[in-house]
């Protein structure tokens, strides 16, 4: 029998492990989020693009999230499964699941790329691209080049959590950082020096994604706890059916965000056209552009929240697999406190400093209506950030325990039932402001459900909930 790998996950202090794994994961996710945000900042400050380019970026953003959703389903599911497998000393399952995940990711990325190229115009229309002709023109240009990078983007994002599960969170972070650095350097060069406009922003992004993918390939050839073999690279459908459910919550949290964005962007288009100001052609793109900026700030905050929780997946999975629930219990309490603190800091920023935030995205060159709507959007749309971060942590922590069904159900309720439902319902009563109210209302109702789940999780992980040393049947069956 092979010696168990990564045994330090069972012995090192929980707080130290949390910092060791969560910080690189947070940075990786922040950097991934910054790809699109950096594009939007430079686009917004280009005199020939401005709010039209900003609106176009907002239109395309959900379509990159679709690619991310598929990638994190594969990567996070495989990460949790590998961690549980190593904790239970099932090394054969570990290497076969990674090889299967690679094959699955590459195959699905190529299919998605083909669909995007064939159906670009109707897809962009669904996400509000036809707010006006100039926005639609920029959307098509940006989307075409971004689509060419989808296979590299998906591969890099899927391999990131798998690399963490092998005990190398710093390498996973470095691979993502390297790609983002390339994007940040090339964006101003391509946009302002070469005058490539939206194409320049997209090409810079794709080149960064290619570098991250190449660095991920390099690591897969030199893994530590797991050794990939030729036999690893089959689809292994029985294994896929075991690890993919562990990534379903990650998938649904992203894909349902796309559904919510589609609802929000279409309601913004519909009720913005009825607004006395934004119904005018020269201001029509402003609500779409502003909502995109606010969503980007929210993405930064939620990336920190998700990073803290996702970084704990290998630690929790390994300790549960090894029969050490008391360590997972301690980690859960620390995680919830940290998530609430992140939400509180974000709340203070959006309520007190909305004008400096919007100023980063080229507000100086826009009308007063742009800034006025942006301030209101920040303060209303994001007013329940504390609850949002705790909700997200709860969903992901359930994933790490192998509670895929419960995690998925909660995520679906938040993003689809509440997120889409209120985005469609509230504008009927409150017009464009109803779009803004949909976010805090959804977070409050979800938080009430999360409290029940937090209590349940606390109970099953408490010293009396599961005897120390008893291995669970969460996934290693």
C-alpha cells in the first residue's frame, strides 16, 4: 500500500493551513477576475470607446462566465475528489480522475468555442448587445477574439484547483498571476499605442490566458502527490460521475449568475428605454455600462469570499476523508468569521466611496447622469454584501464535505429562484430601480436559509456529531 500523501493537512494547525491555501486561491481568483476588469478600465478610459466600449464589455462578460462555469465544475469537482481520495489513500482514483478531467475540459472547451463562433450575433442579442448600434459593433469585435481564447481560458481555470489539490497552491497562484501580468502590460499597448480598440483588449487577454495554460501543462508533467500515467488520460466515466457532482455547485453558482445577468441586462435594456433620461439614444448605454462596473466590483469581493472557501476544500476534504471532523469544524467557524469581515469592509467601501470607484472607469469623460446612476447603483445593489459573502462560503463549504445535493439546491435557490425571479419581478413595480433592488432582496432571503444550513453543518462536525477517527462515506465509496 502506498504511503498517504499530504499528511501535513491532518497535522498542521488549522489557521496556518487556511492561510497557506486560502491566500493563493484568493489571489488566483482575483487575478482571474481582473482579466475582464483590467480590460474594462482601459476600454473606459479610451476616448474612442468610453461607455460604449464599457457596455460592450458588460454584454460579453456573462459569456466568459459560461466558459468559467464549465471549467470550475470540472476543476473544483476533481479537486475535492482528489483531496478526499488522497486522504483515504486511494491514489489510483486520484490520478485517473485528473486525467479524465483534462480530457473532458479540452473536449467541452472546443465545443463551446464552435458554438460561440457560429451563433455570435443571436447570443449577443440575448445579453442586451443591441442597446444601440455602436455598442453592438464593439460587442461583436470583442466577443470574436475572446472566443478564440476560450480553450486556453477553460484549461487554465480547470487546472488551477487541481494543482492546489496536489499541494501546490503557490504554483497555481503564480500561473494565474503570470497570465494577468501579460494582460495588464499588453492592454494599454494594444489599445492606446497600436490603436486596436476592443480587439486589442481581447487579444491581450487571450495571450495572458495562453501563458497560464502553458504553465499549467508544465506543472501537470511534474506533479508531487499524484503521478499521471498514460492510462490516466481516458474519460473514465464512472469516476467522472463521482467527481462532477462535487463541482456542480461551482457550475451552478456561475451559470446561474449568467442567467441572472441575462435577466438583469434585459430588464435594464427594457426599463432603461422607458426612463426619461436613459430612453434618449445618447444615454441608452449608460445603465448597461454602469451595472457592468458594479458587477465587476462585486466580482472582486466575491472572488475573495470564494477564494477563502475554495482554498479550504483540500484541507476539509482530506481531514474528512481521514476521519478528523473536529478539524473541519474548527475551520468552518474561522471561515465564516473571515467571510463576514470581508463583506463588512466591502460594504463600507461601496457606501462611503462610490464616486472614486466609478472614477476608475472613466467617469470624468461621461455625463452627470452616468455618475449619478453609478452612485445609486453601488449603494443599493451592493448593500447586503456581508450576507452575500457568508452565503457563498456556506455553499462552497458544503461542497468540500461532499454534500453536493444540498450545496447545489441552495445555490440554485439563490441564483435562479431569487436572482432571476426578483430581477424579472421587481422592475415591474419599481422600473429601473427594481433591477437594483433585486440583489439585496435575494441576499437577505438566502441568508435566512444559510443560517439553517450553518447550524446543521456545525452540528454534524461537532465533537459529538461524528466520532473522531471515523471515516465518512461522503464520496470514497
